[in-house]
């Protein structure tokens, strides 16, 4: 699948931490930014959803109200978005950060028509603060924003793996890699790719998904050029 229009790229917080588990890794972020520039120069319009797992994993916090915990996580994604924006702008790219929680001093509020207009003007738009509501992951945010902006596909960069497997390839030597899957197979086989809400949203709206390894950021370019890497999940 050669992608030549508009994509939604999901970047995890772990990718920005370069496998260190916490914080930001400047070298890794700069490499991702250089790759995004190359994708942009191919004429592809880019929307990005960033996670916040390098700062906060609220689901592992047992002694805190879930709503408060998720709000903290959403603020973590804003920090990541601003850092990615800075890296992109240092390369001469025009960007906008839009947040689902209003914080006008640092970013625009998310307005879908405005986001689309930015993309049409070849600006990279980074979506932060998740959906703006607790109980929804940034996976679900990626699916939602992809549909709202009319993306041709979601590109889901994973750390520690290069595709979807039937089980964790880092734990099992006999793990089988999938080249192509349907969303129905992901749900029925309980494959831990995205949360079930995100998978169902993509399935219902026939949104293609490519899952690939982001440890080598250049894989982004390979995916856009149509090279057969990672796992393609069909819209049907």
C-alpha cells in the first residue's frame, strides 16, 4: 500500500524515551523528526498523536482516582507534543499543536476544520491531551483523529517489536509474525495491538492500519513508500 495523501502517525511516549522507560531522549526525538521531514517532503500530509507513557502510566496507579490519573497522563502527552514540535520546527517545518484540553497559552484547541486546513497548507499537526476525557487511551485518540481528518491510514510505530505477532516475540522464540490481519482477527485472537475501543472504531469505519517498528525511525519512510514491512491491518 503506497500512501500518498494524508496519514495519522501514532508515536508512543516510549518511542520518545528511546527505550529508557522515562523522560525524553533528544537524539531519538531528533531522528524521528528528521524522518518525519522526509515523509513530509514526499508530499504526505501528517497528523501525529503522541502518547504519554514516558511520563505517566495511570492504569498502574491503584491508589488514585482514575479520572485524576488519566488527566495527569493527558498533560504528559502535551509535554511530548511540544517537544516534538520543537524538533520539527528546528528543521524548518511548520507545525501546530492542538490539544483536547484548552490551554491557549501553549497550543491551539482541537478544532477539526482548523486541523484539516493546517494539513492542506502542509503544516504538520500534533494532537495532544488525548480525547480530553478520562477512560480513553491515546490509541483510541489516534483512531478518532484519523477518522476526523480523513486520513488514508494510521501508522502505528511500536518499540521493541517490528510487527504484530501471535505472542510476545521478546519472550517466545516461536512467536509467529503476521504480514496481514483483519480487525476481526485482532479481536478474536486477543492480540495486544491497540485497545479494543480503538480496534472497534477502526473496524467499524474501515480504517487501514500499519503496525511497524519505530526503533528504526526510517521505517516510517519505508511504510509510506509501500515497502512490505510490519503488519497491514485491513479496513474490512
